[in-house]
């Protein structure tokens, strides 16, 4: 968007908050999507989901990166 060549940009809302090279448009996102993670119950997938849950927990509690996950991710 900075040099007028990007029409659409899909990313996590706070992913580029501290990027000095990227200028954000002066309006809110057109559409926000809540995503879910679904997978078959296998040992490998259980290990992946466990690691994913741990990473989400770490990001939610990282005070050095406020707003890293907004809205809050709900892990079941």
C-alpha cells in the first residue's frame, strides 16, 4: 500500500504494528475472520495441537507484546 501497488492485504491484525516500512490505510479492515483449527485425532496431531496451545498461551501472556493476539484466541 505504501507505494500504491497492493489492493488487498490479508494478515493478522497486529502482525505489522511495529513495521516502520509499512503504512497502513487510514480505515479499519473491511472484513475480520475468526479462524478455527480442526484436525483428525492422531498422535502427531495431538502433539501439534499441544505445541500450538502452548504457543498461544505464551503469546497471550507475553507482556512485551501487548495486543499480540486480539481478539483473544479461545482454545478448547
